[in-house]
């Protein structure tokens, strides 16, 4: 596992490169204990409505898509179909922590995406905009 810290348009993130994916850590998020947390993997396209962006990718190509994401990185994506589920999981975590601040058996939301770190900034910015707690993992073909 190799690690590097990157600064992307004022967004501080930590990339961890593992065999088949990169983890883009949301540095505004208190990390859960991976040995104790129940991890729930969700597609970034399910958490956010990215149909327009996907259509741009299909019709104009990856470079234009990435440029669009970078240009609009501070404009939050619209919430998608699983956003209410993620918010409900976050409420459960908050209730558990209210009962016991040292609770370790929490739910961890992991967003799966094929986006580059540059394109992923908009996703993490959107997560933060809506007050969600999620970590993004970029899947790579291998």
C-alpha cells in the first residue's frame, strides 16, 4: 500500500493506492475503525443523480467529463435514490454515539466510483455539502 497526500483545488485528500482501488479519504470525516465498523458499499451514481454527467461522458468522452467535474466541483450534485438510506444510517450512528461516545461498532459508508481523484472532488464536496459521512474508493481495472 502506498500513500500520498494531494491538494486538489483547495480540497485536501489522502490517496491510498491498493491493488485494485484508490481510497480518497474525506479529511473532514472522522474515520471509523475498520476492524469494528460495518461497511456498506454504495455506488456514487446511486448516492447522487449523475445522469447528465454520465451522458456527457458517453457523448463527449472522459476528458470533457473530467473538465466538467473540475469546473463544477463546488456545485453540489443532486441527491440520488440512496441518499435517504445514507442519512438514516448516519442517524443510527449518531444515536449509538449519543448512548456511548466510545462506541466502535458503527456503520461506515463507502462510495464506489470509477472517477479519478480530480473528478472525485465534486463527489466528496457534495457529500460534505449534504452533511453526509462517506469515504470514496476509486475502482481501477486490473
